């Protein structure tokens, strides 16, 4: 809700790690259509080894040709929820998933920048 204080108003937290159940709840029950302006901004800032796909209207994937992939949903009240999948180098399969709640689009950009997916 707009009247609630954002993470970054009270501290420097633009995003936080959450558990899988909170991520699933947001993805399945709070997702809205991913706004094209946000998709375009991400595409314009992506590093060359990444690409964006949109398997549904409410979900985008940022795919790296080898290592990290991100699944992202835009949700109600200007939150973005992201799942980072990191490949296990030894088995060449996805080893760990980390789930994030990002405070507005700025929080999502900060997450992607901190993880070297965007410029």
C-alpha cells in the first residue's frame, strides 16, 4: 500500500531474502501484469550474456547462458518478487534457489545490479 513506509525509507534495504512459501504466495495470489515499461528498462540494462523471456503476462525470466537465472513477478502494492537460481558448477544442474522481496522497481534493479545481471 502506498501509505506504508518502504524498506529504503527507514534503512538502506531495497530487497530482502524471504522463504519459498512467502515467494510462492506472492507469485500465485498477488501477481499483476508485468508492466512493459519495466521489462523494457531491464532489457536496456542487461549485460550481454543475459536475455529476458516472458512465459506469462505476470512473470518474466532473466536467463544467463550458464550460471544465474532469475524469475520475477510484479505484484500488488509495488512489490517485486524474484527467485534466483544458481547452477551447481560440479553437477551442472541448479543447486540453490534464493527468494527475494524487492521494494518497488528500484529494489529490483538494485538486486539485479548487486548480482551483476545489469549495468
